[in-house]
C-alpha cells in the first residue's frame, strides 16, 4: 500500500487537508464533530523485532500531567477497535498500528477516523479545549 497516496486521496474524500513530509510521513487534518478538526500523522516504520513494515497513525491529545487518571485511560482502551494510548515527548497520544502487508483501504479509513475521533474526544474530556 502506498500510504502517502492513500492519505492524500482520503483527505480529499473527507474534506480534510493533506500535508506530505516525505515518502514515509504524511499528515491529514480530519474533520470531526462540532466543526472541529484533529491532526492525524501517518508513518511507515519498520518493526525490527518482527522484521516487517508497519503503518502507524497517531494524534496528540494533551501534555502529560501528574493528575491525569491514567488507570481510567488504559481501561478505556478495552472499548476501542484499533487504538491505544501512549506517551511520547511528554504528550499523551493515541495510536493505531497495522502491518503494511495486511492493510486495506477500508481498514485504514476506519483507523484514521478512530484515531481522530478518540483524540478529539479525550482532548475535550481531559482539557476542556480544542488544542490539536
């Protein structure tokens, strides 16, 4: 799958915006409910442990704070189809990952929408604001 070409085409389909970094990174600004938008970064990365290429879709939620209810967040992942929370560069983020060989366009669309919607939902829940 050519993730960059797919992300560009999908952004056009949903009325979002597309930005390309390079052959392995691209960004879609995804429309979500309430006339808001959420940034989703698509990356192709090699998993060294299993020696295969992965598609990783991520979105920032909010800066990490000691008073975040991390237990609640991790328990919530049981209800997600594709996503999980993670912390990187002092930000709570959400990601969805699949192998490039097994991915199909419908699945990637669902993953992008879940990443965008959950990031927006938890951003509002945890901060009360539309930050990203």
